[in-house]
């Protein structure tokens, strides 16, 4: 029975032919890789190397067998810390086969941030690239639960710690790894955790978001619904979004299961980004707002042939209508679609239909999802065109935060509704719109930055008495972290001192690019909570 003021997405029906009932994601992944065969799956845009779906199948079966021979069992955790590369997909798929939990890490993390993330999920094995090896080695010295580091890059130079080379690991695999006879394991796909993704909270350092096989399948199947289908096996999609992030991780799943070719870039460089689109005739561009601003305004864009692009999708943070319209005009597109989601919602929960021409909306509910808007004061559900907090329910809702039942209970109520902390509404056609955020997270280039974490860092400075951090609007980045600082009596510090101090302790997206303002007092309520609204209002009054 349908509830009043609750919206329902279309039924969640599989888009995969010959799918067996209750087939786990691991078996589906294995079968789809076999079906796609020798078609090229991924291309490294920098080196030109590629791998077919068959290559991924063979390597992932070998790796799965090697992991089992090392004693990993269903429920154990493996981690990966690397920039985007061909090898990234292999541990991801192998883990799904054998029920091992995949826990990717941001390669830009500092050593302390890596230690925190590892302490959440406690992986037994870490895969990494040479770029981050020193930080991983230092972190593992304090994380004794890690038994092995596997290095993707073959490096005969002196190494900061003991490693196993990825190539040697594949060579030493058991004979049972033959993909022709290998069988992916079957699980209770509703309970088996597939991945733990890091998601920042408002109260400090990242939490581990547990997504099950069923969560991920709901994401893939919902995205493949004909109403929202944006990928075909003939497409070439740009793999620039970081694979450790939910947005990029979800893209890998979609590419393997739906069959397009992914053209991989390890990082954004202006000419390389544009020349890759031109050279490889990229047809689908998943983007975030800073990329959209680049496409809208940078003069370099006109020097490259972008005519292959047929679809642009923007997510991770709100994008202005002006920017969307400018890119649409410049690339001669019929539409550019926005979506909305959170890691806790299995990456995406709404998406604009493929024929949508409304740049304001983040779209309609994905298949299987339920959505409502609740009054900010009473918590009661409201109807169309009434602003409130967005809440969602259904198979997309995460299992919970890893080893953190209190935080889980704070975001998912007893009726199964996940309270997003985002403010918005839906219209008569059931299109959703985002207006504001209740939660305190700062969105910098699609990355979530927790003010409380930065405040904790600033307060360790001996000449700081109190501090608060907010996000200030920025056209190219979304928001920039800005600090308000109260000095200790007699302290002699300047803005640069605080900026440099924080820079040395956090990863790039958390730096105080919005600056530092010294104040006499931080506004707080009687319980001590920072009144960030007053700080934001102060900025507005100066404009």
C-alpha cells in the first residue's frame, strides 16, 4: 500500500538477459565478462595500453585464486590505494568473486588519514602504486593487521618496506585459476558486504560506508533502466573520475556490466583531457562542476574536436544553470543531465531522464527507490513544491557505517528512511530539486570536507584558542574551506601561518583555500555547537 506524500521509482527489474533468480553480483560480473569477450574494455590514455573484458576475466580469476591461497575468506577486507589505472579493476572484481570486502583509499591521503581509514576497515592486504608506497609503508608499521603490501609497479630500486610485486603474484597463482573452470562464489547478496567506501561526516574524520552486493546491483540495474540509460556497449566513456570515489567506482561497475569502453586518465591535465576526448572519440563524459566550468569557459576547448561527445552527466555537487547551458551550447548537445546521490545511497538515487531538457532538476527516482520530503521543523512528510529535507528508502540504502552503529542510527530511522541532510523539493512531475544543505559538509570539487576535522587540526596549533570552519561559494570548485580563528592572548600569528600549518597535515581538498579570518569569538549555542549560519550570514552582509 502506497503512503501519502511518498514518491516511488519504477519497479526494479533486471536488465540482464538470462539472469538467474537471486544470482549474486559476483556471478553476474563473471558471466558478463565472459559474454563481452575480446572487446576492448579499458584503454590507458597516457600509455595506450589496453585490456579486453577477457583479459579482466582471466586476471581477476587468477587473482581471486591467489587471494584464497593466501587465506582470505568471505568477509575479510582488502584495500587499494592508487591513481586510476588498468590494474585497479582486477582486485575490485576478484574481491567480488570470493566475498572479500573491497576498501579503496584516496591516494592523496596523508599518512595520518591513511592510518585512520585503514583502522576503520582493517584490511589484510593492500594493493598500491609506487606513487603512494612510502605513505602506505609508514601507515602499515602502525597497522599490524595488514599482512601484505602488493605493489602494482615493477620497481627494482630500493623500497621503503617489504612488498610483493603484482606481476609476480599473478604468475604464482594456483592452477585452479583457469577462468574456464573458475566459479564465482554464491552469497546471500542482501547481506554480503561488497565494498566499504570512505564518506566524511559532519563530526570529524571519514566513516566507512558498507554497501552490499544487493546495494550495488540496485545501482547498476536502476541506472540501466531504459528511462535513464546513458551507456551502451558502443560507447566510449572517459574514466577521469577517481576510482576510489563512489562516483568512479560505480562507473567501473557500469562499464563491466553494460559493456562500453572506458578510456582511463590518472589525473586532470588540460591538454591531455581534451586530446584524449578527441583521439579516442569519447562519447560519454561523467563530470563534476569544476570540469563543467572548464568546459564552459576555457579557450583551449575550442582547439580540440569534441564532436564525438553525445552525453554529459554531472554529479557529486550542484552545478549552476548558467554553466550547464554554456557547456550545452559549446558542445552542441541536446541536454546535460544532473543526478543526485550519496555514498550512503549506493552512489546515486535520482537522475534526469535521457530526454530531459530541464537543467535545474537532479531528476527522478531511480528504479526501486522511494523518496519523500519532510518538514524541517515537524519531520512530517510534505507534498509537491514544499521545501524540506530529502529522505530516501529502498534497496539503495547502505547496510550502515562500518563498526559504527551509533552513526548509522543517526542517519537511518526505524522505518528505514535515510535522512540526507540536504534540503530540496519535488514538483508535480516528480522531478527533484536541491536547494540547500542542512549538514555541515563542505563540497570542494565533489569531495566532502568535514569542518570538524579541520577545526580539530587548527586547534592543535599552540597559538590558537578557538576555531570554526565553513564553506564559501566558489564558481570553479563549488565551495572553499574558510577558517575563523581566535588567537591565544599575546599570540603573534598571521593568516599564512594557519594556512601552511593545515596544509602540512591534510590532503589537498581540505586546505584552507578560502582563507583565514581572525575574530574575537566563535559564535556557539549553549551546548557549544558552532553556529555556522551566523558566520555565513556575516559573509553575505559584506557582499
